[in-house]
């Protein structure tokens, strides 16, 4: 299984070659446990769980280390605990338990290691001390800050112009800072706030230093893959890179950087003010979205219908279609023993996690090789758990769901053969069945159902 992955650092898709094939190392930024996670966070969980599964298949389950952290010290945590009138530790334990239930509901495997920020203060203090010693950080007014101009190629990951980075850095404007982009590594803790002793006084860490410390502790100074949502590229991941590289003297922190695209809900940006802010917990357990709760397998399949790097519109229609698909697949595989995933499904996932193509291949297997269909679902992490006896979604008038999924598979095959005329013909046929197909500039294809 030869993998090709898109690297945000190089802006191209490339063959993946781990530093050590017997110890493939991956880090993905986990939650700040102050509240329920929204469905956009769920997309990140699903994408990097799928990567974990694909890597385990390629290199062996015992040869992949997946680290997904928990941030349990943060201003948002302090504020929410005060708002609720409960100890900070009570809040973080409650939200961590809910997060674990949500992740399991989405079909995510437990990571190999799940470190917590509060358990890594010694590592943070060690890195900060190194940065001060080599001139990459400075003390000012009880704070320790990273000196961004000390790193000549700062901004290499996000590739933003300087004025955009200053505008988007979301860092405090303070008189003790040497430069507008300098960011906090350590800050004083007030008497009622969590704090730890350090060479710079009692305090607590800035957000970015946490991940540098946890990845160093569990994966080393340089590792294979670092992942997260596209919103983390700047400033969080840019600042992680700066801290780690300057502390340890390497040209990279991780060889490959992977980021999943934005999510919107029913065509609009998710926002509490718009009333379309929906959490994983609500989707799994309440009737807030679409008037009912949804099985985790349908949530996962609906999320995987778009390529992970592309934006996705999360809709009730997509969940209905995903649930109906799973009901059909369950019926087709009833009494069938799972087989190894089909080569075409594996090849699709090995091509930068091309899930739209993999799902199209699964539809083609329904009648011919139901055992291989089950094997492919296992690799995708999609289960039938919690499905109703029959799908609650009503069939689309005039459209045969299996037929248009077959057309999607045919079109993927035509594109691989560079048969553009046939590809265009199939696009038109799909449009007539209510399926909008988009060929993206990066070579991926997305599709969605239209009313």
C-alpha cells in the first residue's frame, strides 16, 4: 500500500515515506475541554481517525503511534468553570468524558496516546528555557514571549504576507512586547487561576507551547505527520513550528502537515447567532438537527462524502442519503462474512484519502462482492450500529440512489482513463438525477445532493 498525501508545507501531493516504517508517528490537535465539540470538530476527528486506520493497514497496527492531545488549561476553561460555579478540574473531567463518548459515537478509534497539557509542564518549561537561552524568546513584565523576528523563515507554513499575519495573529497588544507578532509562551497566573512554579514565576503556559511539549514528549523532536483543521494553520501551527524548530535546531517539526477543510451547515457558516450551531452530542442524542437524532455511522459517512481538504456543506439531506445508503448496504451484506477491502477502495484511500472515490467503489461492490463491501466499510470506520430497520429518509422522486452512485463510480473510472468526453456525459447524467459534481483544482472530485 503506497501512500500519497498532500503536504500543506510544500503545497503538493507527494509519496509518503516515514522516518521509520516500524514506528510511524502522527500528531493531531485535540479539543480544549470547556464545552461540547461542534460538528466541525467532528470532521477533524473523523479525518485523522481515517488516516490512523489507513496507516495501520499500510504499516501494521503495532507500528503507528497516533497522539491526539487534550488541552485542559486555558482561559476559556477558567471562564466557563467560573460561570458554572464549579472547580476547573470538575469541568475538564466532565467535558473529557463527553468528548470520549462523542468520538466513539463517530466511530473513532482511541489514539495510541492521549496526553493532557497539565501533565506536561516540565516539558513546556524545558522548551521555553531553551528558547530564552538561544535568543528566540525573552522575558518582559512577568511574561515570556517568542521573538518572531529571530526566526528568518517564520510564516513558511501559512505563506501569508506580513500584514495579514499581524492582522490574523489574535495576539495581545501589550507595551512589553518587542514586536506585534510576538506571542506568549508563559504568563503570570492570578491567585485564583491555575498556576505552576517556573523560573519566571508562578504562571501558566500560552496555548501554542502545549502542543510543542506534548509532541516532543511522545513523538520526538521531528516526526512524520502533524494534522488539524485548516483554521489551525495560522497562528497555532505556525507558532508550534517556530517553537519546536528553534528549541531543537531542526529545519522541520513534522515532515508532512495535513489540514481538513472548513464545514458549513445548510449553506451557511456555523454560528450560534444564526441558530445553526450544532454539537456532536446533539446530533447523536437529540432532535435539534432534522428533528431527530442520527446514528454515528450516518454522520461519519455523510462527512466522508467530500474529500477532506475540500469545504463541506453539512445538511439534513446529506444525513438522510447517508442513512439510506447504510440501510441498503446492511441489507445487501446480511449474513455475509467480511472480506479484505477491494483493491480499488484501498487505492482510493491511499491517494490522499480520496473518500468520494472510495465510496463510489463501495457502491459498485454491493451486488458483486458484499464481503469486500463490509471490509471497505471497516477500513473507513463506518458501522451499521444504531440504524433503524429501514431508513427514515424518503426516496428522491425520479432518482434511483444506487443508479447514480454507479454513475459516480463510472465517471471516476473515465477520469482516471482521461476519457473527458465520457466524463462530461456522466456529469450531465448525474446532474439530471440531482447530483452536483465538482472537479477541484487539486485533482479531487466532490459531489453533493441537490434538492
